[in-house]
C-alpha cells in the first residue's frame, strides 16, 4: 500500500496499568512504514503518555472526567474525520462504547476492540454495554481464552471473537543484577524479596498476600515483602501489615516507573488476584526470569504450567499461598528451574512482536 493506514487508538487514560502498558507497547512497535498512529484519551493523558514514541502523529485528550456524552462523541467524530482515520482500536469499556459509535457515524469499516479483563461484565449494566458496543465492532480481541469464553456467555458471537495474547518485549525484560543504588534505597541488601506489582484493589487481593507473608515471615528473619503500586486498598493493606506486626518487613513503594529494576530485586513474584485477563505484570516477571506464584483464575492458568514454570494456588486461599511461598523460599534449585522455564514460556508464546503482527493483520482484514 502506497498510503499509510491511519489508526486511532482510544483509551480512557494512559495511567499506569497493565492494559495501558500493552497499548503503548503495541503502538510503539507497529510497522510505521505501513501504519500511522493517532491516540485519543477520553480523560487525562496519564504518565504512560510520555512513553509513546515520536512516531505517534497526534495525542488528543477530551478531558471528559464527568462522562463523554453527546458533546464528547461529536468531538471524537470530528477528530476521526479530520485525520481521515481508517482503523479505530478501542481499549476497555468506555472507549469501546464511544469509539464504536463514533466509528459507525464516520463509516469506518475496521473497528477492533481489545478486552483486557473480565471484571466489567460481572455487572449486568456492564455486560449490556459491552454487548451493545460489540454489535458495532468488527473484531473483539480477547487477551486469553478465558476472557473469550466470558464474552460468549453474554451472547457475543464466536465469529467476532479472537484471542491475541499480551506480549512482552523480552529484549527489555531480562534478568540482570539489581543496582546497588536501589538495594540501598529500599534497604534490601542480604534480603530475600517476595514481590508483587499491581494496582491496589479488592480484585488484586494484596490482603491475602500480606496474611500469607505473615505465615512465612515469622520463621524467616531475612524475608521482605515488596509491594509496588497504588490504589484504593493501599491504606487498608498498610493497616493490616501493622495489625499483623510485620510493618517493618513490608515495603510499599507506591506507583513507580522503574518496574523492571524492581522486578530484578525480587526472588519470588506473587500475583494473588481474584480476576485476570492476561496479566502483563506476570508476563514481565516471568520474562525477567523470576520464580512466580499466581492464583488459578482467568488467563493465569493459560500461562503457568503448575510445578513447571511456576505455582498455581486457589484464590483467597491463605494456607495454600503460605505453602507455595515456603516451597520456593526453601529451595533455590526449584526457584531457578521455575525461573528458567518462565523465561522460555514468554519467549516462545508471549512476545510483543507476535502480538503486534496479529493486530496488524486484523486491521487490514477489516479494511477489505
């Protein structure tokens, strides 16, 4: 094609999160000989906007914090027409609804929507919105087989559904010695570190992880829990650590931009979530060659082969998580085997290049 295909990627925000990180990685790795990228944020841009590469032609923010509505919809329509957009790619519920309506008004044929989780459709209103928006979309891309199954159950036709796994840049996320500066900053020299990177929320269930850590830490004086992220349950988790008398052994870093460096500090990575599409933080930890433990929910069970490249435990099961952590704390050999296999899994099945190629093929398919 002589003329580049113009793609508008629509997000709620580019705040720090797994879905947003995947979106930025996709944009930054698209073939710019074939495509031109435009980015729309319905609310604020967010800190990940600065990670977009200079190939992005335009970044537009509606600042619609109180809802998009008719005025916001018309703004999106005008933007798509002004820039002669040929492909609209939406991410998560609100962008899906408003982006699909705008694309329909503009007569845009190639409308791709990415489903990054399953939480929204647990609510009747959420399921109704997603089902309606899906009628306007050409392709609903799920990040895991589990996420695809959930969409089938609410009545989205199988013909519209496809699975494109999240991808990680394995050339960036690889094992390396952590920096002395960071070890000193967080007082982690000579410590064994259990860590997690996730937004603090009920769904991510850091509380069960903290309780399980208490069950192991009492017999392991050099064990530390490193929790990276921010969110609504963070203070509750801090209070829990104090109540359990382990506050001195639990480090809350807040939101950080140096996630790769923090992963390299960790000996064991734990994802104690209740619900998951396909966790980018889990894939990044595995690519960085960490031994991982995750709950057996959503896409986690598609990534982790229990006792081979990590451990799976039931959600909310404090005792099972205690035993899994103990198993890895007590055996460096097991940690190393799982870590090596985790890295191989990501390189073989979850590379960013494979993800990008599948999305590009979908863009072109629906233009025809």
